[in-house]
């Protein structure tokens, strides 16, 4: 590659063989098979840090069998904005060469209501043993990211940041100019927020109370893939938390409100914003400054 990254890609068969059931399930309804792509930047010196960036790359999200309404569905071509953000950050990292090891993992699928698509009511079991009841096929991003978090563990991540256009709830709560940030590790949450603040990318921390885990209960599996009408951004993050490897510091960025500007804001033009690119690059480049 241009920057000397190592790279590998998993197609539909490799994903199935390796047990990445979330990605396989979400991509089943489309004639374009799902993919997982990884690129790794390795610094010149030794690094005891391995930052893994996870990007949701749904190339078009119809909602699947739980199909969305027609209004604004055309914007769902932007459901790959999380993947674009981590790839954009890797371009900066490749040029500016921070002192820590960074891997970007992108999960790409098209969520379509084809004859082979997954159905509401289907149950899948992940490689870590957790079973998930898919009540709503439009809550597909978390199914992909669950595999991503498992993969980050396999890659021996010391820190994980995921970026995803995950919930309408986050957009409704914070509007078009603040990205929701969630995580149990305050140090990493604060580092991400500071890194974004250096570049005019604004974050607002949303709570992750363990009591809300109750909302994901179902008699059919370990987890339901939706948590009901309340606190949707938080219950989505609590779903992801179940898949975080061990006690690895992890931060979840919900960019559903910020990936697209319907009108100019500060120095952002109308259209796709590239939100989180500068944040992630700054986090890697100033790692010691941010995390000591």
C-alpha cells in the first residue's frame, strides 16, 4: 500500500469459515457479499499500545425486512460513514506516522430485503458464545460491530474505538453537531473528547448505566438486538459492551447525527462531514499527551 500498511480482506466464505456470524447475517439479503477489511500501521519503534479502530461500513441500509420509510432513505448511502472515518484517519496516520500501532477494521455489507435476508425473530450465536435475537433487522450496525469487537480481541487490541452511524436516538438527542460518545473507561472517553476538541469535532458523553441492560433482555436469547423505545443510543452501546474483549478500554462514537450536514455549520459545508477523522488521527498522533 501507499503507506506500507499490512492489509487483509475476508470475503463471504472466509467470514463464514471464521465464524463472523453478524456480518454474514446482515449481508445475506444482498447480491453483493459482505466483507471485512483490515489495515495495520506499525511504527518504526516498539509500541506497547495497539489501538484498533472499528468502522461500520453498511454501503446502503434499507433496514432489511424491517424496512425503513421512504423519507430520507436516500441518505442511507451514508451508512458507511464510520468506515470512511477510520479509513480517512488511517490516511493521515500513514502520512504523519505516530509512535503507536494502529489497526483499522472495516465491516462492509448491504442491508437489503432479499429472498435470503435474515428475518425478524432469527437467532444467531457469536463466536464468543453469546446468542442474539434479531427483533428488528434495521438494528444491523450493532450486529456487525459485535463481530468487530470480537475481532479486536483476536488482534490483541489494547484500546478500541468504534465509529458508527448507529442510532436515530443519538441524532434526536444531540442534533446535527454533537457526536455521542460512550464508554466505561473515563480516561479514553476524555482523550477522544479532547482530541476532537483540538479540531472542532464536538462530543457529548451519554450515560451507560448497567441497569439499562435489562432493556435488552429477551426470553429467546442472551440479548435482544433492540432495547425498546427509550434510551436507544445507550441500549445500543450496552449491547456492544457485551462483546468488548475483557476489560479492554473501549469508546463508542455514534455519528448518526453528525455524519451529514443538511446545512452549513461553523466551518462545515453542507453534505458529508468526515466527522471523527481528525479526532482519531489526533488521538493516535498525540497518544502520550492524551493518555499519559
